[in-house]
C-alpha cells in the first residue's frame, strides 16, 4: 500500500536536555554533522513518502529554517512531488494530541508517524519496511526490552507472533514490571488509519495526564487490529543524554578516522 504522508511530532519541550533545549529544539541536536530531524526525514524520504508534516510549537522555527535551507536542497528531494507542512501544537499534551493536531492535513488515508527521538540505525528505511508489510490495520514498530524497562514504553500483549510481525491482543502504556503482559515495546514508528482521529478527539488523558496514542490504539483493536513490526537494526533513545551519546558513538564507530579517535580516548583513560 502506498503511504504518502508522515507526521513528525516535534512540539515537545526536551526537558532532559535543559538548558540547551530552551533555545535549540531537541530534534536539532546532532549525531555528528546531521541533526536528529534529518535522519528521520531521510528515512521517510527513502520510503517514498511525499508530504512531510511537522507538528511544532513556539521556539521551533529553526526546524523550518533547516528544512528550507538544507532538506529541500538534498539531491534526492524532488520539489515537484514533495512538500513540507507545519501545524502548531499550542502546548505539549502527549503524542496522541500531537497526531490529532495534523488531522486536517491527513484527510482520509493511512499515514506514518516518526519520532525523531528514536534513531534507528539500519541499511534500509525502518518505516519503508513497515510500509512493505502494511496490511491496513494500525501498525507500530516493536522491539524486546529488559523487563525492568517495560515501564518506559507502550507494551503489547501478544495474540500470536509470526516471523516479522506480532498480532496484539491489547496494549498498555508504561505498565509496571509486575503487570506488563510481555516485553514487546513500541518505539517511535507507526502506520495508522485515519479513523484514529475520531478516537483521539474524544480520548481522555491517560498516563502522565497526556493524550496517549497507545490508549487510542488499544480502543481500536476490536475493529482495526494492531500489528507490531519487528524491525531490523538498532534503536537509540536520543531523547535521553545517554541514548544520544550511544548514537554518536555508534555512528562514529563506522568511520575509520573517528573510530580511531574513540579507541585512543579509551586507551588514554584506562
């Protein structure tokens, strides 16, 4: 199925990176020479997506400037078919609310959601692989996490499991270690049906008093299903300082000169 549109939720405060994110959007923090938002954009562009929708807020204009001055000038960007759209999120009220803000730009077609916080290192596009396996139900990227970490994620309860996919019986946002039904955690890649907007519009705040996308997905399982896609590659939580550092070291290790600098550094501190 052809997925033409992607939503980038970039309206968060980035509190774990204060004070720098008081003036620089978290999504503009860099893994070496490229900001997080460019990695997410390149993943979507490589999947054939044509319309890039940024749900932004006050203080995030550098993202728009970067799109104008850098992303539109990439060799693979075709301005005759690709476009950028921006919608404002007045205040950060959760991922579900950010997605809802873009309703009028999506219309009645399935669409992708990519969190730039979640950098996924792989030779191909994660969202592109999801599109190839998309069957019309709601879909989310999943990975196994240590049980002690389940309270950081949306966790799927498994109905059945195949080679690449999981059919979910239910899903819970940030369950306790004791109550988690599995260790299959959702990370920031989704393909969603347009009907989710009707659910989000009437959804009450959930965990952390936010409009949780996970809660909407759970409500839709009886009518639209929920598939977990077991992606290849390594995911880094670049919304945390440790995760961003790991991503920088991972990318650096693939460069001969930079990997040599890393080795020398570790030898010096032994």
